[in-house]
């Protein structure tokens, strides 16, 4: 795709990042146990999913940690 088309597509994305963080949290918990802080750290890590701290905390709340 050329740059203009790619920029248009990104500008028109409608993603609920909090919902995506909850899905990621559930996936992590299916694989291994996490503490609340460990899950938040994983979700917000630059080496993990790179969600914001707010999104990661929201996800931890929603999965019951």
C-alpha cells in the first residue's frame, strides 16, 4: 500500500483498546498464573503488549485481579 492509503486506514481504525487489553489478560491467565501487578506489568511492558497503564489496570480489574 502506498503511504497515503496506509495513513487513511490507520486514521479510520475504531479499536476499543481496553477490550483488547482484557482479551490479552485472559489469554495470559490461560497460560500461567499472574499476580495483579505482574499482569499489569506484562500488559503494559514495552516487551509485552504495550497497553497503557490505564488499559492494563482496567484489564486486571475486569479479570478479577
